C-alpha cells in the first residue's frame, strides 16, 4: 500500500475524531471522552491496530478529564517522544506498532512510577475482562 492509500484506508476505518487524534496529534476536549471515569476491569487497546497498551489495574482518576494511567501494561507497545508543540515541552505518547498518537505523559502521577499517562479516550478500545 502507498502512503496515500494507507491514509484513505484509515479514513474509512476510523471516525473523524479518531482520525484527527491518532493521525494528526489532536486532543479530545477534557471530560468528553467515553473512558474518563470508567473503572471497568479490562485492557485498553490501540483503536487503530489493536495491540494492548494499558490495563484498568493502572488506571486512576487524575481529575484531568482524560483517562489516566500510571504505567503502560505492555512497555514494548508504548513509545514516547519529546514534543515542542503548543509552546510547551511535553512528552508525547504513541503506539509503537502503528505510531497512532495516544496522548502525553507527565511527571505528576501516583506511585510507584510517579507518572501520569494522559490518554485520549478515542485512541483507546476497552476490552472488558469478562468478555475475553
Ligand atoms: Fe496502534
């Protein structure tokens, strides 16, 4: 597949908001996402390629308005990169398999990591444990 065919394919398979956030480094409005405040046991997968990224076991309520995790469940599937956009220095988080933008990670999370992976709901797909 060429790059433009790949882009077309993603546009057909993702909602406009999923496409905007995962492919164009967008951010869903705070408190708007379907997984903010969700405590259902299960695993969160990449909306684009389906690999596991986070577990409900490391999800916590940060009060930020976005789903927050103190660590990825699959280290190899989550990659970070320094991000200088929006006049800030932040650490961007993306899927290591398909490069989908997930969110950002901040050093103000709870122990044991002290990290807050601040992730867009639209980048994620929750698979509840009782359905696995
Ligand atoms: Fe992915």
